[in-house]
């Protein structure tokens, strides 16, 4: 007799026989009385499509059959393509859907436009009786916080290496981050179907670099499907299940991994259930909102000390309206159980209510459970000001930024007022690409064109006399040494530990480039006969200008670059002010080394002359240090021939009449120069950063 069992609800398995069934559920498969089986009597593999018909089956999953893993790699090493192939192979999406949309997890317009992943995306799959929760992470160093945040919800990671490129700089950094988080690495070599792939060398490089057995490295091709089944098997066999799984009846603790804004439903939260279960109609509250952020920061998985939380700081609670999995489309399941990663909609409306890394608990539980470890917040390394094109649009800009912040926890902002540009926001980013992507998302997702100023890095000003140092993120706060009562001070600039991997034949040009950027070599290592690994101390300001592009240029596109923050160092830096018609424009000011100040100031003045439109009056651009100008560019006005009217000479041969008309024109232009405003476009600000090459990457944004 064949025993057919199915899941009917949270109470577990029920038998088709009269006698009660008692046992331990070690796997769940979909079975129907009219389903067909193969010759061996095996039932068909359960897929996520069955969740639409019977979502309660999740309650029957033994937590030991859950695998939470991410895909990490250097940029453009095939993470999203492999993720799509895994979704197709497990029946989560159809091959037809994958062909119609090559990158199923790259959902943002900016991701499809640029061909990169900027947001970690989640998808759940069912394979061989296991629930596999996948997180596809970005590869660019500017989005490293997305990687770190995603790894906190995982127990393992697929470490991808392109068979045509081998181990790259960001391969090393992402692997270190995964190992620091205690994740089990599953090494995978991708793109083995390419004719110029060097599979054996890539496998040996991975094994040598990360001290692994070459036999553990899985060669794959996401395009042909070769090796994909082995990858799925390795995920099940090598990645451990979620730790500390307890009785679902325990008090709820769920980690808030991500969030985004839906115009209809409000804030959608991605959570990992650690303890208890999360069911629709539950009333929940973020721990930091209820008890304050101070109690939510522990040194381990629980808050330090395990004492009672601080008194309540808010009476807000939220009713869970919808719970489900991302497959990758939202699939409503009604509940989430220990070890599972899914989404909830609970009527939240602001960033204050949904903080990344916070612990979601049930309201009214006394005493409340200890919070989970909060993820260390990112530290902004680049600052720029954002202004609406029209002063009346500031409130719309603020709403758009707040909603984007739900989906990008790495940004920070504060209000500021500029005499030239009006009310705006001073914003912090992790790098230039992060800033450009945020700018593009404002336009794509919220139809909010803005003016983005030249980015600056934070400097530490150390006054003489033992005074406390001051961090300057806005150059309008830079002390003026030309004033008589000005204090003497020392400047500390931010520095990064940079890792560069370059071909051996390009080593000389790369060393020259890094020397010209005030770099200091700390290590050099030959990885093989063809590549060299360089480690340098570099000023962060040099990195954010155009160092990455220049490194690609001198290496014919083969160099890879990665960095991490280091301790700031003293440097001889000066502020260069840019004035237009005698008025200083703080948004165009910049800081550079004293030896390069005059050269860079002249370059900026010349580039501004090229991008500022001619006016009806003369425009004069000055570059100066303190009160002393050292560079000047003149943009001549349009000239109207006032002596001609309808093709005829005015006044005939009367010279006094001609002189009177010319004098009148001269006075009018002088008056226009006094009261007129120069129209500054987005390209004018980007000209300061990269000589105009960055303007196209940043997008338009209109003039002001």
C-alpha cells in the first residue's frame, strides 16, 4: 500500500489512512491522488508553483532543510546570469521568462541600463526537498554595504570567478567579507563555454588564493547549463542550515534585511525569521522603535548583558497585512517560519519605522526577547549637495529621497541652504558610482530631476593649541587662512588601502600612475607569470576623481581595483574657490594638494568656460586661493549690431547717433551683468570632478 500524505496547515502532516500518523517530517513533496509518477514510483519534484496552490506547506519544512546563501564575485563575473539559471533549473521561473528578461533579479532600470547589479535581490527556490533562499549581491566596491548586509542573513556563499579573468581585486574583498561573517564558501568557476576560457588555470588560481582543494571548485556555464546541477548539489551538501533553530512557538525575532517603498502598500520589508513564526494579522513592532536604538546593539547575536530593555519610546505597532516569499515574484504564503527569508507588508510609511538590521518582535510580549545584532551602519566616504531645479520642488525632492533611503541604507542626508542654489540636501555616499546611481534612480523612479554638485570627501581640520579636531564635509566650513584672526591648522585627509591587480606588461605604467596620484606602495606580489597584485595607500580624493578610469586605460581594461578605508593622514592641502562675476560659488570649490592647486584651478576655469553658455553680458570666471586670484577665463557676451535695423544703417552717416546707440547698449549690458544670473548646468559641476568625462555618466538634470 502506498501512503499518500499532504500538508494541510500549521498542525503538520495528515495521513490518508484511518489510523493517526506519528513521525518526523524530514522533507516535503507535493503529492496528489491523481498525479502521475515515473516508472520507479517517484513523485514529481515540488516547485514554488505549488506554493500558490497550498502555501501552508511551508509549515511542514524541517528547518534543517533550509539553505540561505548568496552569490558573491567581482563585477561582471556572471552572478545574475547564474542566478537566473538556478531559478530556471529549479522550476522557479520558466526558460521562456528567462529568455525574455535575461537578468530576472536586476529589476531596477538603472541596473538594466548599466548592465550591473546595484541592489541585492532575493529569490526562494525548492529543490530536492530543500528550500533554497538565494541573495544575488552587487559586485562593485561602491555597493559593498549591500554585500555585507546580505551576508548577515546567509550561512553560505557561492564565490564566482570568471574563467577568462581569474581572481580579481573584488574577488578577494568579497571572499574576506564572507569569511569574516563565518560563511561556508562554495567556489565556482564560470563562463567555461567561452573559447578563450582558461578553466584549469582559473581553478588552480582559486584553490591557491583561498587555500582550497581544486576538486571542490565547480566549473560551470550558466549559458549552456553545464555544472549547474553540481552547484545545486553543493549548496545542499556544503552550506549549513540556519543556526539556533528553535520551537516555532518561541517569541518572534526576525531580522530586517531590506525594505523598499510601494506606492500602494507602503513599506515592504524583507526579513529573516530567526525565532518563532510570523503570521498574517500579527501585531509587530521594530525593536529600536519600541525600546530605542541603544538597546538594540549587542556584541553577539543578543544584546549585551541580556537585561531588560529601556522604557518604551513609541506606542506604534503594525498589523501584518501580507506575508510571503519572493520567487522572485511575491508569492503569498500567510506565514514565515524559523530559518525562512521572505517579505512582509505591515503598513509602515517611513525610514524611521524600518531600520536595516533591526529586530522585528511581536507587540505586547512581556518581557520582550533580546534583539539580534544590529549591522554596523556604513560610513559615508563622499559628500555632494542635491538641489531641485525649482525651489518649489524641495518637498517633492525630500519625499523621493526618504523613499529611496528605504531601499538604500548606505545614504545619509541633512538639509542645507545655499545662497546661489537655494534649499537643498547635503548627502553622503559610498563612492562616485553610488552617487551616480542614486542620481539616476531619482529621475527614473520618482521623475525628480535635480542638480548634483561636485562631490567632496570629508577632511579633518586639526587646529593649533590643542583644540578638538573638526570634520569638514561642506567646503563652506573650510577655515580661511587669509584672515588676520585665522587660526593655524593641520589638515588630515581620508586615505584608503587600495588593491590593484594588473597585467605584468602594464606594471610600469600602473606604477607611474599611482605615483602621480600620491600613492605609497605597501606591497607587491606576483600572482603568476601574467598578473601582479599591488597594495597601495592612496588619498581618497585621488580615487574618486578618475583613478579607476585611468587605471583601466593604462592596463587596456584588464586591471581590477578595490579599496577599504584606512586611517587619515596629514597632507598639505588647500581650498581653491571658483567665482563667477565676482560671486564665489561654494558648490564649485574643491580641495587639492598645494603643488597641484594652480594647475587644477586653471583647468577647471578653462572647462567651465567650455560648458557655461554665453549670456547677454560678459561672464568672468576666477580661480583663487584665499583672496588671491591666480586664473581667469572670460566668456564674451552675445553682440547685437544696434547700428543695423531691417538691413539698413541707423542714423545714416551721423556719428553722434551711432555713438549714442553704442553707449546705450554698453550701459544695458553692465546693468544685466549686475542683476543677471548665470545658468549653471549639471555638466558645469561635473567638469570640476573629471574634466567633463563624468557629465555623461551622471546624466543630465537641466540647468539652473
